[in-house]
């Protein structure tokens, strides 16, 4: 056991606290049961819990078939049977991945055991990963309709019935070519207008977890300067909810989060006698400060607990991909070879052939994918092998695009038995002329592992971009649950496949893509090294997208496109190259056609990136001008990365009428000195000045321009 204070007798009464990693979880123990669940920074001292109405504050939320919620639930996701379960005690232990505390509960009829897990990866990071396990100890099956991964109570309790008054929710909205769009919203604008039962629910249904909203958010108490934040680490359906409990008890707001439930995601699970089930993990934290402090803590947590060390990708190699503003999925040997030479001359370290290599020229291949063999009409003879060899001969790692979960309805692979494919109501699920492979089937995983092995061994592939342009929506048939449970099973089996692939090829660099960033979650990113941030083609709009994505994904994992146009000018090239310098460079475009002056600017940017990339994994995002948005244009924006002694700051003039802007630096950076880092020779009309109060005054002469600054402590 880690600490004697973690081991609590269930028969005591009074306050029960979990104190770890700068966090304090506060519960009330009475009558053999546990209530509440307040979370505060440890630096704030002990926080009280109101006793009136405390029994409505369940430490977890569980709804069983045949029981349903109590009368107080209304349309909220609360009011389950947790109040009927006796508290068995608290225990703690040290694990390889951190310190774990568990709270255990039991029920006699039906005989169930529920265990809440709190995993604290590091003592200096105020984040806890939570999940809940349930075991059926009865002789009969038990149906589960809802089981949240994490629950919190008493938010804003100091304000009585107006608990949401001082709160602001920061919600990251998403969409195709519109990922990472954070909005700061008052709870009242989201429907938390009544202190009795109003609530707001964010959710995603399907297998692209960030298709509409990203599975993360930040809640700021603007008066007390405390922020709560969370991320749901799952690639399927998810839900979080915040709302009022009751008007009379003034217990503040409740919050819960987890995977799907039956009303929201079609999830239902029949738990057989002796069977256990674990919910999806949710990371929850709390800090003193606002949005940036919350993002800083999440960034530290992702580095410590989510991203796997990698022998190749830890060096953040420069990647060229032949898709964006380049071949657009139409590769051929005569097109690739000039690009390979140009990419090598510029200093690229990975060269990725994107989609289309498996299809005949002019073929609409969406409905025919699945075999993952080079098409002989496009690559006759050994042409495909020669292209891969040319990449290696130029000192770069060969990369390739795959969409392993999809099989075209006209592909020869579609003739496999129905058991190879996900089904709904007994029929194969079809999306845009394609079926979904069922990774729950061990034969499917073995077959896909063999395909990857063949490509890696035969062609020296060291980088694979795994795309996902389909969506399972409500889910698939399951032998032991609803459609949502079928989706959950498939996602977990998919994780198993990628774990097996990484074990076989530990040096393989894997990129996570879901039509860009529509599958940007740490279920995938805990397994893959790089995240495609977007399919966005507009270079002027990419900066605000990348700024928002950096709060959702580690900068060292965030791939940002740079595709300087051959027919553009100096400012187009600079703008294109500034965009990815705070993340992962994904160079695209017809670099083989760039004029010499533009080639020089690209070469300069890549050389600079190689000098600064070693710092990125030690820095956290900051937003001195506020969180930018894609729309409206016609504005200045800035965002950057900082540590305790230096910062890299991008500044963009996105069509703004004013030729200059003022950038207020954080108080901790007052007195630091800034210089223009890229381009080394700024165009005429540029200037950078330091105001006496610590502001930077930046002037960019071109209405659509960008610069990268370095700011250092004296």
C-alpha cells in the first residue's frame, strides 16, 4: 500500500479525502455510505460540503435495467442506484504508471461490486485519470444502462442557488477543416438557467470522437480563479454533462463524464454472472488560474501519462506528404521522383506517399479499397519498389497512407465472411460504399497485421499514416449488449491491434488521421506518435486552427500543413512556413516547382525548425491575444509556446486593415526581449518594438503575413 492514509475503514463517519498530486477530493461518509465528490486545488485548503441534501450527491452514477433513475433525475444523467450501495473502504497502491487510490462499494441484491479508480501519474501534475469497474457477483445476468467514468459535485456551491454565476465553460468545437475552435460560454447561454434541474450535455456519437466537439473542456471560476478541466480518452462515443441538482439544497453544480450510455450512444451491457466491465478512462484536473493554466496542466499530463517514448519520432523529423496542394491522391513514379529529390534537398527526413497508390488511374477508388497492394496500372513492374528505394537512397524514411478499417463494397476483400465485418441488425454496415472491418475478430487483426508487416518488410516503410474517413455512428451488433457496446468493443479491439503492431515494429512512426483531426483523442494518441490536425487547405485560416488544436494535442504530436504555392510570392511562402513551426512540419505542395527565392525561404524555415524542435516538447501553449478563431478574418492573432526562460510566438496579420498590433505578454514575461526569428530578413515595412509596460508592438506590412518571434528572459 502506498500510504496508510489511503486505507480507510468503511465504518467511520465524517469527511473522507483523497489528497494527491496537488488535488483534494472531498467526500462525506455517513451511515455506511459515501456522498459528494468535491475537487479543489490542494493549495486552497479544505473545502466544505453542505450537509443538507448531501444524499443527492452520489460519488458515481450507475443505472441498472429494471430500476432506472429516481424522480429527481428528470432529463439529467443522474439519480441512479449508487445511493443504495454500501461503502467498503478506500485503499491505495503504487503502480508502474503512478499512484492509485480505489474506493469500493457493494450491493447485496443484485450482488454487485463497484470500484472507483483514481490514478495519479505524477505528484507534480494536478491531474487524475479515473475509471470505474463493476463486477456481477450474482447468479443472474445484470443489465447496465449507464455507468459514468468520473463524477464531481459542489462546483460553484459558494453562490447558493446561482451556482453558475461566476463560471465560464471553454468548449472546443470541431468539424471537417474546422477543428480546435474553442468558445468561451456562460453556462446560462447553454441552458443552465434554472437552479432546479437545468443542465448542459456535450456528446459525440460514433467512431470519430472529435467530429463535432473534441472530448475535452475547461471550466473556469472567474471569481475564485480556479479551473477544472478534463479529457475523455476514448475514440468512440462519449458524453460529459454539467447541471444543477436541486434548488433547496444549494449543492452547487454536478459534473460527470465517460463513454456512451443507453440514452446517449445506444450503449447497454448485459453483465453475466462473474463478469466485470470497466468504463473508458477520463482525465480530470484542477488548478489555480484560468484557461491557460488548465491547458498547461493538461499538456504536462499528456507528456507524462499519454505519449509513448519513441526511438525515431522523439527527434520530431520533418515530414513531406505528397497530398496537400500537390498530387491530391494521384501518385505515379514520374510525379514522385522529382518530389523526392526536392524534399531531400530541402532537408526533409520522412517522405510519405498519400492516398491513391493502390488504385488504377482515373478510378473512383473509395468503393474498391482493402487489398493494400500497389496498383500495376499506376506502378507497373517494380515501379512502386523503385520509388520506395529512391526515398531511402535520398536519406529519408519511406511513408505510406492506409485506411485499415475500411473495405470497399466492390473490393475482393468484401467476399470474406460476414463475421469479418461490423453489422447492424444483422446486416453489414455500409458508409459511402464501404464496409467496416470488425477488429473484434482475431482473424481480422492477424490479417491486417500481416498486411502492415508485408509493406514494412518488403519496402522499408517506417512511417504509416492511418486515416479514417468513415463513421460507425450509433454502433454495431454485440453479443452482450447494445449497438453502442458493439462500437466500444470494436474500438478496444482496434487499440489491441495497434498495440500489437507497435510491439512488432517499435520503430514504426504512426500518424493518426480521421479526415484530418476528426479522431483527435488520447485513446488513439496514447498509441500513435502524430496527429493530423486538419484537412484545411487555406493557409490563412490554418493558424487559428492550429492554435486551438495545440490545447487539445501536444505540440510535438500536432501535424500542421505547409504548402507554399509555386505561383505565390514571398509573403505566401513565409505564411505557409510559419504555420507549422510551433508543431510538426507536414510539408506539402509542388516543392519541385518552387522558384529559387521561395525555395530559400522554405529551406531557411526547415533549418530553423531543426534548431528549435528540441525545445517544443518542454514548452506549453500560451495565447497573449486570446484564443483565435477561423472566422471572422480581418484580424490580428498570436499564439506560441513558452517555458520558464523563453518563448516562441507566432504573429499573424489575417487581412487586418491596421498594419500593426499590440501584444500583451503574460506578467511572468514582462521585461523579456523579443526578436523576429523567421524570416531572418523581414520584408520592408516590418518592425518590432517593446513598450514600457511589457507590450510588444508588431508591424507587418503585408495584409496577409506571418512572423515567428523568439522571446527570451534577460
